[in-house]
């Protein structure tokens, strides 16, 4: 059983928390995010540390204790430093470029793929074969990166496709030749 809900969270300089009955607003240098707050959970502040506590031992409150702590930690990190996912395009002729508010990708299909870039996420193409997705909301950054990857996931024989920069693609042996 995880005990992550009991861990203290350090609040960096420039980040402010506003605790309300149904949510916790986190304001910082990069923007503003909300974390849901559930009945049965309390927040205690000690200097620049906060800790979530629960006032009941109900199963639903115990489950949400760690969840709220993890979401709050993600929001604090996002507001202060941000999140980034890097995607690598691997394959002959595979490339991506940003055209205005669209991401234009050539992925070996008979047509180009044009994807609208959401306003809350920043997408850059520092190289033709690299796409960098960044933003303050960890879930949104991961979701947009997953959508981009889904256009051409890496295949196991030649390794062609879109992969995360730290992803290892398991390669399969090709067809065995005649003897």
C-alpha cells in the first residue's frame, strides 16, 4: 500500500496556493492550475512545506489522499519549471515542421498530416526529425505527445515511426532466409 499522501510538498519561491473548499488554486511564474479537493482531506502549512492529512479512514478518502497529493505536486512542478516531452521521427523522409498554429508531418503516407496545436501547449521543431511538446499541465503535455506518436507508432522490424526520446523500441528479427 502506498503512503505517498503523507509526504510533504515543498513550495518553491514565487508559487502561491489558494485553498478553497472544492479546489486548490496554484499560481506561479508560468501560469495558474487547479487541483480538485475532496471532503475528508485537510491541508496543513508549515513554513514553505504543505502536507495533506485526512480526518477519516474511509476507503474512498484514503484512495483520494495520494491522488490529490500527486496532482498537487505535478501542478507545483508545472507552474515553477514546466513539463517537456521530446519525440523523435525515425524513417526515410519522415519530418515535421511547425506552420503557424499547425504541426505539419510527413510520415510516409500518401498525404501530409496537419495537426492543430492547442493553445495551452507549446510545440516546437528544433530539427526536422524532432518535436518538443512543453507546457505547465503534465497530463496535457503527455496527451498531446501521445496523439502525435499515435500517427505512426514505432514498428518492431525496422524501428520506423515516432518514438519518445527515452523510449527503447524492441526489435524483432526479420524473415529467415532459405538454406
